[in-house]
C-alpha cells in the first residue's frame, strides 16, 4: 500500500518525472530498486523466523517510471498464506473466554460453557447477542468453545526496517531526481 503526499507540488513533480520518463531514460528506476532491495534485506534480517518461509515471501516491485516502489508481501496468495505477519508486527490483545462461561461453572463441577446453538434463535436477543457457539480447533487440537488465548507481544520488523534505511533512501532518491531533472533541462536524451 503506497502513501502519497497531499501537497500539490509533489504531484507536479511526479507529473514532470513521469513525462521525462516517457521521453528519456531517468535514473530513478535503478536507485529505487537499489533502495527497495536494501530495505528488503533489512526486513529479512528483522522478521521473526520459525521456518523462514515468511522471510522468503517478501518481495520488491518498482514501477516502470520509478515513482512507486512496494516492498513486502505481494500477491493475494501470499497475503492469505502469511496473514499472521501482522500479528507478529503489532502483537495481539489476547482473549479471555470467561465472559461467556456460565456463572455456575464452579458449582456444577468445572469448566462449563453454555453450549446451546445460538444460530437458531430467532427474534430474540440473549446475553451473547445470538453469538453462535463454535468449537475452536485447528484440526488436531480442541481448545474448547471459549478458549483463553494469551496476549502476544509485538515483534516489529516492518517499521524498523523502514526507519533504519530512511536517510539512505531519501538521500539516494533526492540525488537521482536532481540528476534526472538536470539531464532533462539540458536536453540530454541518452544516459
């Protein structure tokens, strides 16, 4: 997901660079690719590893004009497969299923939940707002109807990779834009 500035001068510069790209070779594409590759290398170092598959799925993409670069998980299949990376980056809040357990659970003799199927309740609100009871399972393990899931701390890797390389990337891009505008003003068509 790309972020763009809302200042009008930024859009004028982008339009100018896009027009220059159509008439001559600009130096922005290789610089953007080099910067994206450096950020990608830092991301791969910082991402928490279990199997290393998520680090291998990180990719870069630089547009033909060199004005846009995307770094990270690209593609619908990889976004679905590595959805958990957002939980690693930001952490999780956790979940306590005690809210949905019956009040008399200890009196009855242990872990007891209200296991009625609430999906069939019509025109009637209950304390759980007609929340359907579903078994929480990953296929091999049963976690109960309302499991206690502990909070997980954040292990940021995306934002620090950008922050570490920020000055390097900005300096290289500024220099490339200046060289491209200088070549365009002199009318040089070949690099």
